[in-house]
C-alpha cells in the first residue's frame, strides 16, 4: 500500500501545548507507515500525543464508568445502551451530544472526562489494559467480538478514513496488517487477553458482542445490574421501559445518530461555549475539507460472520434490488408467486412439493395477520405452557418453511408447528395434515404490513410513504401477492375438518376461547387438559400475551437472518448456508417496527385517508364479489 509521507503542509499551523498538531486527516490509515507509538501504543499519526497521554494519565474517580474494547467490537453500541439505561430510554439524539455525554478519551483527552456534565457516563477507551487509567473503585465494561468479524468491520472502518489518493485499499492487504498487529491499538489478542483474565473482578463486566446480538434483553438487564441494582430492578419492574431502552439503542436508531459527517460534528464542537469547549477539539479544527475518503458508514451492518462475504470484498450493485421491498423492481417471481429477493427459488419450490406428514401442523397466513402469535400459542398448548424461550429454539420448533426449506420440516422436533405464507394453491397440502389459517381485516393488514416492509427498505429508496405502499397493497404488488386472493384461496377450505380458520380480531377479543378452539383442533386431549387445569390454562395464556411475547419477538425482523446464520453446525440448514452471501450484504434501512407492533384492531383509522378508504372498498368489492368472506368481520366496524 503506497504511503504519502508526512509534509510540513500536513500540520496545523498553531501549537497545542507547545506541539505542532497534524491536520485531523488520517491520510493513509490503511498503511502501517502512518502509525506512530505513544508510550508504546500504536495510534494513528492523526492523533495528538498530548491528548492520548492525558487519557493514559487520567486519575479515575469512584463514580467513573469506562467502556473498553478493541476497535469495532461493539463499543458505540455498548455506550449507547448504557446511556439508554441511565437516561431511561432517552439517550442523546445527536452525535455531538453523544460525544459530550460519552467521550472518546484517546481523541478528546482527560479534559472531556473532567468536564462531564453527568456521571456516571460511559467513557470510551481503546487502549490496551496496561495503559488504561485503572482503579478498583471505578467500573469497566469490556465488550469482545470474534476476531474474524472484527477484522472485517475494522477494514471497512479504516477504509472510510483513507483518502482516495490511496489506491490499494483491498481487504487482502488489510488482513495482513491486522494479523501482524500493524493497525491502531495493535494486536487484537494482546488487547483482549488481559481483560479476559480480569473478567471475574467485581468492577469489570466482560461480555461479547455476539451475546448481545443474540439476546439484547438479557444482556441489557445484565449491564443494568452492573451499573447498579436500582437500574436493573427498575427495568424488570417496568417492561415498557425495558422495551424503550432496547428500541432506543437498536441499530436503526443508532445509524441516525452515528453516521453524521465528522466535518459537521467537529464544526459543532468548535462552536461550543467556552465553559464546554475542549482544547483537543481545537487541535482538529483545520481538517482539510478537500480530502475525499473511501465510502463507508460508521455504523455498518453489525451482522454475524460477515467475514464469509468479506474474504474478497466487492461492491454489490444488486443489493438495492434485493432489499428495496417497497420498490416494484425488488421482487422475484417464483412460478407465478411474487417473493422478496432474499428467498431462494430452489428452496421455495421444494416447499411447493413437500409431502406433509400425518403429524404436521401448519400455520398458514398472509403476512401480518397474527402468524407469530398463533405459532406461539399453538406451541404453548403443545408444550403445556412451556414454549421456546429463545428465538433460536422458536425457529427450530416452528420453522418458516418458505425461508428455511423442507429440511427444516424434516428435522423439526415434534410436536411442532410449520409456518408458511403461501396461498393454498402453492402450499403443500394433505388431507391428513392440519392447517390453521388466521385472517385479519384488510385495512389493518395494510397498515401493519407497511411498517414491517418499511423496515426492510434501504434508505436509497426515497419514497417510503404510506400512500405509496397503499397503492402497492391494493394492486397486489407485494410479497405473496394480493391479500384477498390469498385469503380467498384458503377460505375455500374453511369447512374441511383438517382446516381451522378464524380471525385475528376474534382472537384479540377472546383469547381464552381462541386457545380452546385451537386445542380442540390439535386434539381433544389438549382441550380437556386446559379445561381440567385452570393453572395450566392461565400459564398458556400468560405466555402468549403480547407484552410477554415482545421480549422474545420484538426485533425478530432484524434478528431472524442473523439467528439462522449463527446456528451451530449441528443445527444449521443447507438452505441457510446458500443464502449467506445475500443475507449478510445489508445497508442502512428505514425505521420500521418490530415483528410485534401494536396488535391493535382498528389502527387503520389513524392511517387511511378518505380517498384511500374508498379505493380499498372498491378493491374489496371487486375481489370478493360472489363470496361471503367479508362476513368474517361482521362484528367489527369496517368502512
């Protein structure tokens, strides 16, 4: 990799503590010749030695809290989670406010710690243990990440700090630097091992990025407990606050904060009033504005095992087509069925031809009609009130056939439940298997589906308005096609003894009766047991209450692919492995909603204009002419 040598013009014209300070322009971050050592620690030449030393020599206070990590291991996410806990779900909304509330000490210096407005505050450090300002009275959170993914993420991070005058920014070159420890803050294992050795110290909380990704609820509570029993206790007593904290520190919200242009951030920091201004920031004030950098976001994709697709990194121009689910060109057509681009044609066709077993139970719905709720309720009945407690176990006990394939059905622990969104003419059907179909009024389906697909749509797609989506919905230009076509295909089967059809609205109105109806359909033994044992019945209902399910499912839309990709070898599926490349290539998405949103009946009233209502009515009248299917909702208010 070609280096650009240091010239006098690359220095700030003024002194900071008597030392000339280089422009805050990294020049060639992906070249080991552009690193320097500050008291033995490798840092970028862009960093000021006095500032770094001030961080090393800082005297910790008893109420100090540090978030320590090797770069690109989840530092900012951890800081933001801590701030969300401390602020009761109200973390900083701008990058400037974040940097002042959770300063990066090697960049901003001990002065930033001393000027903290509120304590405790999660101060960030990347320096190795032997240089960290350490005190037994202070608290330290160390987040580790597997070295393969660290290498990939660090590559993209340093690439964005490298001017386009540097032509060789290949992953192959960076990989060699990473293994040799010739990157800022040195070798990965030299950094992690000393902290791993202190993981049992009472003032050190050590966990992994992967653990947090797998179960953010559990690890958010663990972090809260480490901060103080009052924080953990408060979150446990208030599930709504816990959800708020987790949502606030979700990847979508963080992208809005952290992907700001650093030129704007430095400018705002320079404009701070004297009592808040930092000398360290003044040193970076003259960064050359004409340095054009290689493109990458600060908060990237945060996926597991991204090293699989980064071993030979290359641009993926097809990503927009794969992910832009609110764009007409973003779909594939599989034997006449419209599907999202992440689905594999061969896997879906295998599902079309799957031969159901006699003990197969299918939950068949159009998206956003209560599928997950029905799956979980059915599993609760089958397991006598002990449904899966982790998303991994849920996916294995109730696999999504369209995505995971026939292999998932064949390996499923029984009794289990198979999920499909296929219409009746495409679903694997047998008179010996059982099928539960959940319908929902089309107005609310439209609203709920909008929020889900919006969250799957890249920010490169500009028009994600509800009005745009409504047009796609009533013309059937969405995954799985037209909702009423789907509903009518299954409604033809509603009188068959092996098909149970009910509405989401009926279940919401009387979940106890709905549970009994499902239990009777599964087998009289299940229903009799619920009737005989009120405690068991209450246990089943309690497990499937929306507020309890949210803890497991609320961010399933964003965790689903990562959970499947991260299954251990003995549990993984061939279908998942062949999808790995396309699933791991992601970009910033629009803010949507979790899998379980509000679950309200009548939410359409807050979204549809009168014009939309009239268009929807015309569509319904046209599609359902000659059918009594809309009588399913004769007991609720619809236009």
